[in-house]
C-alpha cells in the first residue's frame, strides 16, 4: 500500500464530505430551496471572510497610502505598539470583528436576494430535477456544495498555517512540504490572502536533522523561548556535519577580490551602520538563492561546497552562504560581525536558518541582518525581526 500523506488525506476528506453529502441529498422542493440558500450563504460568507482578511491586511500590513493609512493611525498608539509584529494575533483579533460588521451589512442584502431571486429559481430547478435522472440530481447537489467545501478547506489550511507558527512541529512541517494539495492551497489561496510575515516565500531548510533537533529543542508544552545547554551543543556540533564538514572559519575565509569588492561598496562611508547596510544591500541583490542546493542538502549534506568564496564566485547559495559572505565583507571594511543560526519562518513552516548581527559603534548595539530574506523586504534592523527568526545562537564573532 503506497504511503499517503496524512495532511493530504485530511484535506481530501474535508473537501469531499460536503460534496458527497450534496450528491446523496434527498430531493424535495424544500431541500432544493435549502440547498440554494446554503449556496448563497456560503458564497456570502466567503466574500465576507476574504474582505475581512483583505481589510486586516491593508490596514495593518500594507497601509502606505490612502484611507488605509488613515485608518491605521486612527488606532491608538499603545494598541499599535502592542500589535506590531504580532501577525497571528492581529488576524485572530481583527478578522472576526470585521466579519461581524460585514455580516451585518451583507446579510440583509442576501436575505432579499434569497426571497426575490433564489426561491423562484429553486422552484423552477426542482421542477427540472424532478424529471431528471439520479445522476443529474446527484451532480447538481454536489455542485451546490462546492463553495461550502472551499470555505472549509480554506479555514483548515489557515488553521494549520497558524498552528505551525506558534507550535513548530517537524512532523507537521514535513507533511505540509510534501503535500501537493496543501502547497496548491497555500500558494493559490492562503499566501495571496494573508500576504504578511505569515505568508511569504522565504527559504529555510527542513530535513531530518532539523526534525531531530526540534524534538529535543522544543519542550512538550510548546514553549520555544529557550534552549537547553545540550541542545545548543547539538546544534553547534550538527552545523559542521550539516555543511559538509566545512568549519566556520573555513566558511568565512575571504580573498582579495571579495575584500576589494567590499571596500568599493562602502567607498568613503565611515558610519558603521551605513557601511553594514550597503554591504547587506549588495549581498541581497547580487546573490541568488540556490534552491537546487537547498534540496540537495535536505536529502544529503555531503558533496556540497559552502562558504564565502564559492558563493561570491557563483553568485548563488543558501542562507549559510549568504551569512558567510556577509561576514567576510564586513571584516574587510573593519566591521564587527557575527554569524547567527536558529530557526527562520518560511511562511509555511520553521526551518534551519542562518543570518548575521553587525555592531553599530555609533549606537553601541548589535543590529540584526538577514541578507537571505532581504529579497522579500528590508531585513536590516527590522523592528519585528523576531516574528520570523527564533532560537538565535551566536556561532562566531569577528
């Protein structure tokens, strides 16, 4: 018997149940009326849900202009500060409120449409179906239930998306990655609808070694705020194996061409934060994420070249390569820099990730920098950096 992805099986069952119910529904005039009312009700609710999500997204995550910007700044400053970076909390709190407001507006309209249009239509449809065969009646009943099935699978998919954010599970993450049905749902519905820190295409590595680390790193109560000393040692030891036996010092080795490029990028700039930002922009813009290499590492980390020099020469790499090159370039222009490893959120699941911290001498603090995620937005000193970065560990400092 072939292996069945459990998540795919769950989604298929949820999708199929209302359709099967509709296909075998007993035919009566009242039943046809209820079916059409259910169809209108489902379509109205889907519209209300998507409008609620859209308005939440525009007000809190995409309020650059127009009345969305005005609405955002009408929110009390202390409440904006409380919600900033709390993507899941924003959706959980705001979508139901907007949903109720929209329902209060749209429900009376749908009631009028039901009385004026649907009821006469239902009576005509019943007359047609009464003289049709069982197959036609079954197909009609199934089609009427499609909006309800779409609504149910969307809600379940969103629930999985939120669940894996708050309670990272290597098993569930693996199911989500391997389920073509969930991938389709995510890319065609969830990601366009959410379009925030919770739904973005950013690369992380999810494989068996990650799963083993997660099992030891995350307590059974789901608290991912701290790591035990043994887990810290495990991640550091595993890092050498994970990157094909390359030590950290070997990975951040530089050459004359890298050093000269870094000096040319910063030019006459003397401000440490500005120098660090210029290098971040160059790495984010000029290095392309190597998805083939990521897939290879997920299968087998051997026979993969990593580090600054190979990344600079090929202009591609994975997160560890981005971070190593950033270290090399910062060192070349006299910046204090760190290489950090931990977990990054891809919009679908948490996975192994690497980024940097660079020291701002003018401000006297370390700045978080993620050149890999830089292709999806500004990840230099991002205020809500910890929304999609967790369990940070300093692997090296120069």
